């Protein structure tokens, strides 16, 4: 079990205590995991998984694959489902390219934008591909991968609506409807969706019939689930905190907003979006988060300047700002609910991975606006390189050492610093074998070594591509 779920006295092994077990005991546990009988799936349990509060679409999509893999071991099935979720989340990469190309391409509103923004778009897509928390969030057997994909598609569709592309409103409506069946936080997309449609009808960039069709499709696809939520849990979203507060009126909840420690909530939300190593909630050095916080502040400042200058086009920035801002309002409400139910001022920053496409495009736009002309073509590439280094450091010097028993928590809850001595004592071969522990039976030391080489190459390559992609841009 993750370290954060440890009990006193201990009932389950944590990663740290697991690697202190005798080798034969660990080997016995691995064999028993592989040999788990399928009949266990039909036994009653008092454990209620947190995913039971979620909308059903992702699990409907996963069920046929799960049944098709029924004869494989549990680790093999878990890995297969994780890979499918990663494949779904990877939709964000081409979506980021499409959104960035549209935002940064010259248009009638400004002749100063780039006439061809393919290089900027490629670098922006590389940033999305390299953000480590997106990988952490997507690589789970949950609904995160699908929600990232649908929010990314929605961002592109709404940009098309703003530019008057035919049929875009219907595509956006389908994305919203499916998104509402994938994750409850898609409720924050509804006001942004409506605002963009109203603006597009007002500016005659889309017809009233097309806008109404988009809204109708979104409602037809998803309304039944939220009617059910109200009937079963007494809350619209159905999430645990909202259901627990169902007897507290909305006005009464909002009156407690000043009681929340908002700086603490903002801090926890931000660092859990940058890097928050899996369900053991690992953390990096504080200065690393402060560096990315400074970058985020510069991006916000630059975005305000870009808004005034109308470069990129204000209507396109407005679409992405609406999506991102309403999502942040939803996160603030989640922080309020968390405070009311637990007394803790925090939220889950990894939820922001769903809006990684609009957030990244806006960040690149803001940073490019502030950058001097000479270094502007390298802004997205430098940002991509920063995330690549963050990912390599976090994976190679924190996550892998921790999950293979080379690092442990101190009594104060912080991780020990990485030292080479435990690795040299254990040996590289033993470390590779440990990485393959409790994985499918075909994952051995050589396979892990090969995947490790591919991982390093696939992390460095997009950073290099991003650095050179914009050189022809002015």
C-alpha cells in the first residue's frame, strides 16, 4: 500500500517495508499475486473503491478489453489497461499542435501573428508530451486518460467555433456530453461551452440551429447521469465531498470560503500539478516548484500583455481562457468542499492535467509575449526542456529509487536524498529486476533496461525537436 495509507499498527506492507522483507518472502508474494484466482472477483467485500463515485463512460470502454484479457494475470491486465489509458491521453499531443497552430497563425484581427505557426505548434505539443504529471495521471486504471482526451478535443472544437468552422458546435457538444459521462469536473466546461456558443451566434460565426444542436447533443448524451446523481446522492456531481454536504445549501457553503487558507490551497494545487510522484505522493525539492511557479507567474503577466496587444487573436485566447478559468473556479470549489469535509485547505492539482492543452497554449502565448524578439523562437523549446529535465530527475532519482527500495521516508515525512551508495550495493542488475517486480511475467531485467533506454531517448528527443522547431518562426 502507498506510504500515505499506512496504518498504526501496520496491517499492510508499504513499499519501504516490502523491500525489507526476506527475498524468499518477496518471491512468494509475487508468485501468489500472479496466481490470484479469478473467483476472487465475485466475492463480497466491505471495501468501496473511490472510483465508484465516477461517471461510467471510461469503465464501459475498458470492460470489453478487460474481458478479452480475462485469462491473463492481474499484473498483465493492469498494464494493458494502463497502456490504453495512455493511448487515450496522447490525443492531447496532436490536439495541442492543432490548437497552437490555430492560435498563433496570422488572422484578420492581427497581422503581427505568425503567417505559418507549424513550428510553434510542434514545440507546444512537445511541452504537453513532456509534462510528467500528465503521465502520472494518465497511467492509471481510471478515467483520467479519457477525460484528458475529451477536454483536448473540446478545446480544439471551441477554437473552430470561434473561427466559424462549419459543424464545430456539434463536435463540441458531443465532446461535452461524453466528457460529462467521463468525469464530473466536466461540469466546469458547460459555462465555457455556452459562452462561446452565445458569442459565436452573436458574431454570426455559427448559426442558432447549429449552436442549439450542440447544446442539445450535450444534454441528450449526459443529462440522465446527473439526474441520477441527484436522485441517488442528493448532489449534482455525485463526488464524495459534494454528497457528504448535500444537506448544506450552496449559499451556506460559500459563506465559509473566507475560512479556507487559500494560499495553502493554491500552493498544494500547483505543486501537485507539477510533480507529485504517484499514489505515494512523492515530492521534489521546494526550489523546483518555486521555479515553475515563477514561470507560471510570468506566463500570466505575458498573457495580460498579449490580451491588450491582441496578439495572438483575442477571440482565440478568450476561448482558452474561458475553458481554463472555469476549470480553476471548479478547483477552488473543490478546495472549499475539501475544507468543509476534512478541515484541510487543499485541492488535487493533477485534475489540471485535463486542461493541459488550453493551459499550455496560453502559457506559451504569455511567455512568448514577454520574451525579447531574439529568444522568442526558443521559448517553447526551453519550456519543453525544463519539463524533460524535471521528468528525468523525478523518475531516475526519486520515483524509481523509492519504488525499488533505495529511498525511504524520514520520520518527518520527507524523503531521504538520493545517494549512489545503496544503488552500488544493490547492483544495477538487482535494481532492474526490482523495477520488473509485480509486473507481467515477461518483464525481466533486460526488458526493463531496453524500456529505460527508450524512455530516456523519448524524453530527450521531443525537447530537442522543440528547441529547433521554431527557428524559422519570427
